């Protein structure tokens, strides 16, 4: 096969680079681009604020949050539940009052009809009244006073009241969608990398935290876990080679179980294949022969 440069158009070979370049300029075909590391959330950042956690806490599923942000989220959801519950109870009370009013009106109509029947002696008058009451006109029997107003949207025949459902009092995790409780939040402790030569702030450092047992630097490419009993963040390699050997935490010599190891969910993007295939695709129309 003939070789030529990328921008050489004199050859007979249609290279892959030329094909991709023409596809991008034509507006047809699927565009794919690999997501850079700037689009990936750091492992020590809050899942809500996307900023480094000041007071980190973790859920049972391994999602990291800033304590202030997650408590504010839970408080907002509880206030929303209280508001929806009041609206639901108000609607139920309104329906109950309408049923009672309708029952009272039916009883009153029956009583009035009975009294009118007692006063009328001639049967012909009764027949005329029955015919008048069974009229199909929308202007008879005082219905002209309750006609819908076509100028008000809420009074038009097409307008229907929205039936509210009883709100759910549970607060769900914004990431996993599972039930979230304040008592399930576990405090997390990160071991800072101690470098006397680096005087920069911890936020601008690339290597901020390390494993307190092996002193390995933590990053998005290093799988980590949280020890539930102490809240220390260690690497999964440390868990497999050290902690699972005797099931003893070397930091305080306490016994731990497999349930005390919570894998830390690494930072990712909105793609489903996060940390495996960080590639975004934009599907466009395709030319078919």
C-alpha cells in the first residue's frame, strides 16, 4: 500500500485520518472523543459540590459527600416532604368536605321535593314538575348560575384537578438512589502526604493523600477502601495483602470484619462505563447508499 503524508491528496489511498477529517467536516457520522482527566471528579471530592471535602463522610455504598452539603440536602428533602404532605392532607380534607356537602345537599333536595309533593294535590301539576325537572336544557333548574366560565382556565370544562399522591417520607441518596439516613453516614479520615519541601496548599497539590499503612499515594487510578471502624482510607491492595491476612487493623490493632471494608467509589463522569471507557459519542445522521 502506498504511503503518504496526512494532508497529501495526490495519492490513491484514502487514509483513516482523511476519512475522519472529512466525516467531521461533513456533519454526518458519529463523532467520538475521549474525555480528559479534567472532566473526571477526583476521588476525594464531594458527589454534590464536586469540590474537595472539608468534612468528608461516606455512605454504606461508598459514595463520598461533604458533611455540610449532604446535611443540607437531607434537610431540603425533609422540608419538601413536609410541604407535599400538607398539600396532600389539604386535598384529602377538601374531598371529605365535598362529600359531606354533597350528602347534605342530596338530603335537602329530597326534603324539598317531598314538601313540594305534599303541597300539590293535583297529579297533573306533579307530572308537569317532573317533566320540568327532567329537562335536558342547561339553563333550567338554576343551572344558568353555575355554568363554567370560558375566560378562566380553572373553570373550563377541560380543566381537571390534579390528584396528589401521598409523598414518600424517605430520603434517597442522590447518586445511588437508595434510602439515606443521617446515622448511616460514616466519618472519613484522609492521611495527608507529608512533604516538607512542598509549601503549597493541599488543594492545589496533585498528591494530596496517602494510605496510612503502606504510604502509597491515593488517586483516581488507585482503588481505595474505607475502614468503617476508624474511617481511614486505605488502598485495596493494602486490604487484600495486609488487612485480610489476619483481619486486624494495624493502625489501632482492632479486629475488623469484611463488612467493615467499604470500597470507595472513584470519581467519574456521567457516562455509564466510567473509569473503563471514558469516551463520549455524538450520533449524527448517516449517509446510506
